[in-house]
């Protein structure tokens, strides 16, 4: 029996603003350790010991490389982060639009069935924290036994407090005498405080983790019973999908026609085969800055600090400095987050209001909720340094072997100065090599390309000048990354 981890790497990047953005959501950020949450999720499940007969009652189980489902805009960052930890994925499925978790799991199940008709899926959001990895591995082993017998198993987190920010699962009798798994009686929406306290006192309610295990064939069978239109759309999206470099693109029109719904609403609330497995694994979905403070080890005064930070008379705060020195004096229970273009200061019990800031930025037509000044590309990154009337300055980094598209601009000229590394520059019909302290000029309308033929990163300063400097003034004529 083979376990196929399916990592759902969606998300809009609103709850942990200003660090998390639409093009760089929290699963792609190093929030708790030096590795990103996506990397932590992949490594956590891949470290599961392969089980053999007699070990926890689970016979002959192998854990396969992960299958990742993500949006088109995040595809190169997902691939690069998995490459950094030496973990080639089984595949990366690209959703043309977000359609919630039920369709995402359905296309993954379709993909896996073509590989292994007996595929056992372990569905994991990419942005969760689990501190007790050994207990998590044991829960997976127990869930695999249930799923192998046809159950749709979900991991119910043993509640530690009357949390109002999570959905709950009410459990019933054990699935069999002495079994760990329990039948699911119903799913419960996020409760108010009094209701959450009653759930905690009852002892048969668990936090809904959004993690599942089941056979791919069983999930699709249940989905077809309760959501036939969704199943048909997902089948068409996979059947008519196509390869794009190392990615699998779902057919756009078919997937866009798919109803949007969560796996809970679409399947788990209706199926007779839902089973909840109680799990005490140190879990958090890190749904707010206060939740991130809770899952990290603070100093003697309860402060969680990252970056260049000075504290004096401070207690129970989370302070994160990304680019500048941050000093905090004589306060308690605050969240302070500094980035290159925005600063958040909030009381810990008010962090849910961060979404209002993001809504304000959207309505004002601003960009601070979309991306940071440093923007990642498959070839490297660029960072805005300065901008003014008819000019813009950027710092550009091109990875070894990286190659920008062959392109031209209608409204701007560009001046490039090499800071370090070697640049191969195509300008019209001319190809030249530039090294440190050398520069070149790209006139308006000139076809050009920048490449790094060396073994070290290429760093250069780009000065743009012209009547319009937007990123949409790029006409790509040729692109090794097959971007439009």
C-alpha cells in the first residue's frame, strides 16, 4: 500500500499581512523556522517511517513524493522551494482559478488514479504547523488503516481551549470496539465562546484540521454521488489538461465551470463513511498573528522576536523585523511586523481586523496587499528601489543559468549596470558579455534579453525611463518558462 501526500498550496495571503501577500502567501514564507511552511509540510510527511507488517498493525506502506496543487502564479516558487530541500514532487497541478478544496482534491485523485488504482491519499494543507511530529506519524498510520477499509478519515484535533476561530467535528461511537477512530456525527461551524466552552466540556468535539486520508477511488465515488457536476468538471479538467514544462495545467474552461466548495460541505457532511481520528499533535493553522505567537517559544518575558529588534520593558509580544531595525518600548500583548513597504502594529486580540486593512488597500487601488517590493521570478528576482516621474530603479538578481524572456517595451528604455557576476546581453542582433562595473543601454522598442551564463548569481541595477513603466509593458517574443 502506498501513501500519496497531496499538498494543497492555495491561499490569498490576507490573514498574515503585511508579511503575507497575494503573490507570496504564508505557505511560501519561513514563519516558524528557516524553512517555509510548504517545505516543512513536505519534509514532515516524507520523514514518516515506512511501515512493515507488525509495526503498529500497518503492513507494507511506502510514502511517495508529494503531489502539489497550487495556483498558476505560485508555480515557480513551489517548484523552487521543493528543489531547495532536494524533494522532486510527483507532480504539480496548476489551478487556473481557485475553486476551494473539494475540486482541488478531486483533480489530485484523478491524477493519482492514472498512476495507482489503489492510491491512498493523505491530504494536507501547506500552511499548518505541527509540533509533535511523532504523534502525527502515528495518527497517519492509524488513519491509513481506516482509509484502507473504505473510510473517509479526517484528523480531529484534540482541543486545548474553547477556540472560536476553528470549526468543530462532533464525534460519535467508535467505528468498532476498541478502535481509535470514531464515526462523525456532524460538522459544526465556528462557535461563539459559550458554545465553544460547552464543546470542550462535552469531550466529544474536535477541531476541524482540514487534513484527510482516503482512497482516491472512494473519494471520487462519494463526490460523484453528492456533487456530480463537480466531478464531471474535474474529470474533464484532468483529461484535457496538458504538460507545461514540469507542471500539469488543468484545462481552463472545464475547471472554471466547476462549482466551488470545500471538501467538508461537498462530501464529508453527507457521506456515511466519514470517520474522525482524534489527534493531539501540536497543531495550528496559523490563521492569525496571535496564533503564530502561540506556537513559538518565547523568551523569558514571553516575547517572540525575529530580525533586528530591540526590546525594553516588553512582554508577550511578537515583533518581526524584515528590513530595518525595530525598537519596542514599554508595551505588552502587541503584534509588530515590519516589511519593506508596510508596518503593522496591533493588539493581539485585534489581529482578525487585519483583513480590513487588506480590503482598504484593494479599494484604494494600492499594491501593498498584492506583492512586496521584492518580486520573485523563475529566473531570480527584482526589487524596487526608487520610483518617480518618468523613472524607476530596480535591483535585479539572475540565478546561475537564469534567462529572462526575449522581449521589448513600447514606452520605456532601460540602463543596466552590473554590480557582480556576468551578464550576457542580447540587444537587437548584438550579443555582449558584461562584468562588474560595466553597463549597457536598451533603447525603447529594441528587442533584448538578459542571461546569466556564470556559476554565481548576477546582480545588476536597472534604471528605467519613459512615459509608462508598468510591468504590463512587456512584449515577450520568446520565453523558456513559457509565460504568456
